[in-house]
C-alpha cells in the first residue's frame, strides 16, 4: 500500500481495497466447489439427466445461459459488496 506522503503517478488508486485480497478469491472458489457439488451429492441421477439434457442444447443457448449467469453474479456481487 502507498503511504499518504509518498509520491504516486496520477490516476493511481489509494482506496484501501484497491489491492486484491487472495483470501476472498480463494473463499469464493471454495464456495463454488461446494455449491456445484451439492446436486451431484444429493441426487446423482437427476444431475446426470440434467447434464445429458444440457449436452443436447445448441451452443448459442448455452452461451446465453452462461452470459445470464455471469451477469446475475456480477449484479449480486455488486449488491453485496457495494
């Protein structure tokens, strides 16, 4: 982090959260693994059936679902982290 009296080029952010917190990133990845593992653990047959159905969808549909999921995640993260 840059001290207040230290010189810095114009445009350099001094906001305390500007640096990446690796603990938050690793915690988020761990939660992704936990959440994605819930369905195959609780109901493997339904999980397999869902994956087979997804495999038959056109790529454009999968891309739209992926984009929607990413956008929902960004909005949710913005609402939580402000």
